[in-house]
C-alpha cells in the first residue's frame, strides 16, 4: 500500500511539474514576491512549483536570508547616521576647507 501511495505521489508531482512554469520563469516571481504583494494565482503557482522543485525551495530560502541581511544592514546604517552628526564648528571647518581647495 505504501508503495502504491509513493507511486501516486510521484505521478502527481510529475503531472504538476509538466504544467507549471519552469524554474527560469518562476524565480523572478520569487524575487518580486519579497518586494510586493502577490496575487492569489501567483501564490498558488509558486507553492505548487515549490512542492515539485527542491532547488527552488533552496533558492527562495537564500533569497529570504539575503533580504533579511540587507534589511538589517540598512537599519544599522540608518541608526549610525542618526547617532553620528557633526557639530556646527566641525561643519564650518569642513566648508572652509572645501572652499579653499576649489
């Protein structure tokens, strides 16, 4: 019985894989899904593709990881910008130095 279920599952996966967009066409959608809200149809197609493709599961995982890293870095840079500011005297010295060079 387990063998039969395994075969049926594999046949279903192959059936889906033949009817879904290939990896070349679906990977841009993964990237876009991190930046915008996806439609119901896009969500379904992505989930079905991920059900049939282990490589795209890894790709999406890596995309999410990189997105989180970049977001964290961006937040850290913003915090540093807010915490580091020049005094008015230092700004005046820089302005004078730049004017004297030109």
